[in-house]
C-alpha cells in the first residue's frame, strides 16, 4: 500500500506493507519511494519574477503572498482556484492586481505556469503533513524554476537541499526584491 499523505492512513489495513512518497517518513516501518513524476518539457523564457499556482486558501498561505506583494517592488503572479470565502474575508482590497485566474484543466498546467516565473512560490502549511514533495514542487523542478517554500513545511532530504524557505511576508518580499535567484533545482 502506498499513501500520499498522513490523512490517508485510515484506509490502510493493519499488517500491510507500506510505502510513502515523503522523505519525512511519518509511518514507522514504511519504505520511502520517490514521487512518480516525469519531466514534461524544456524551459521557456521567464515572464514573471515569481509565480504561485495552488488554490487560494488559508492552508496555502495565499494571504502571506498577497502581503509580500504589498511590500515588494517585484510581485508574485498568483494563479489558482479561488476559495471565495477565503478571498472575500482574508485578502485585502486590491489583491486581484496580481491574480491571473484559475489553472487550466491540463496535466501540464502547473509546470507551464512554473516555467513562467524566475521563482515558484508554494507557502503551503498543512497540519499533519509536510516535509516532502507535493506536485507543485515537482512541477517547479520540471520547469527548472527554483522553489520557495514556507519554513513551516519543514522540507526534508533532497527537497530541503533544492529549495529556499521563508517564514513571513517580509522574508518573501526581501527575496523577491533581492534580485537573487536561488540555485537551480535538481529533480
């Protein structure tokens, strides 16, 4: 049995052999397997300083990205499906200036969007999850786009070596305006 994240452990039969796809192994005795992901395409020219491409929601810390955009000269272009309860109650007026709409229903959409930025920003922090890769991370690697994660994700292993972490909107704004693009990620 292979599971994606700790919230799925309730479906596993006792005594089953288990595999996990996160190096931060949360299941004793499980075997670590790398995410099954294959590079989609070569990297095109960059259009934005940074892109974020997950749903707009509390656990994705979209509010932190929006706050960084208010502080920084260079902005994060935001893509993703809107949780309107979140956007109407948590985000300030004017946040849509950097919103580029929902993601297309296309398997390559994440990597396509990641390829449009010099940085890929994923500030997800999900209770009981974290440490290893999500598909947004793999899509950034596929696009050759350096990855910026929230420090609360607690990246481990290869992921920790292949990303930069930030903890606050101020940290992200400083990185956006530094002109420095962290090292190229290795898949």
